């Protein structure tokens, strides 16, 4: 039965023009909501040169459930004309006061495009959806601009695994691992990105064992990839802080 359904789907795709390019795009890959703010704004754009699209936005919790508290999206649905920009606001409601004040909380912002109805009968339209991390950062832990806290993380080598201890109040996402080669580095292939919650530790597998020095890459507040060099004494590894 499953094979029959697969054949039917493939046949349908063969007779249909498939349009999968995104029209509604977001201006960032993550967002930080600072404590004390009434709202933050995200910029969106309709990159289709001819057609208007609807943009639908909502917030999900860490479990992927759609929520209406402690954040709301305004407007939840809006029309964006061809090649035009618009703004989506994320606003807090009073329930935000119940969130932890000593560490970040994580949510997800979703943006889905809704295309206009096609006049052609043989066109399959797909609504492309974007999903980014939304971090709530309480006032008590708002850092100075440009501050680096990722170098406080302690890493322990365990063969083809790393135990990552994050003592900071911030979520940290790691996206790359490599060997230092002077001012450059070689990338270790097969590394899987992972995120460590505030004030917690996590053990992850890695493609190969590491020497006494390695470089690990994290994502900063602006979505950029940044490298930190680690040096190890035995299996205990600390970041080499920039002077």
C-alpha cells in the first residue's frame, strides 16, 4: 500500500509544476527579546516581483506548541505587496513576569507565506515556512554590547564525545568543530550542531577524537558564526580568552 501511494505521489508530481522558492523572507536567523521591552520588531519582505502574499506569524514554546502567552505576534496575518517590506512585532503580555529572571527562556518564532490562488490548474503551490529561535533575556542578565560569555564554557573530552558544561545564564548553540592550523583551522566533517541550555551540561558525540587544542564555533546574537580556541590539560579543556 505504501509503495502504491509513493507511485501515485510521484506520478502527480510528474504532471505538476512545482514552485518551492520562498517569497516572504525574514531579516534574521534568531531573535533576542530583552527584558523590560514592550515589544521588538522583525523585518520581512515579499521578494516576489509580481504577486502579493499573505504573511502569517505565530510563537511556539520549547515543545513546539503554539502559544498566545507570554508573547503575541502583531499582526498575526498581513498582506505584503510584491517587492515590498513590512514589520512584524513581538509583544509581551503580563505573564512574562512569571519567567525565570536568572536565565534565558527559549521560544520559536514562525513565519509562513500564503501565496495567492493560481489561475492555472496544473500548478502545485507550497507555502514555505521559516522558524527561528526566540530568546527571552531578563533584565538582570542583559550583557553589555559586544560581551562574550561563550568562553566561560568548560569542555571535557571523552573519546569520541564531549561533555559541555555551560555555567552561563544563556543558551549557546554550537555549529562547527575543527583543528587549529596557525591563524586558520581545518573543519571536522560530520559534526552535528547542538544547543546547550543555561546552567546545564550536555554530552554530545563527535566524529573523531581531539588533540590538546581544538576550535569550536558558536552562533552569536546576530546569527554570525564565531570561533573559540580551546586548550586541554589531560581531558579538561578551557577556552583561550582573547586579550
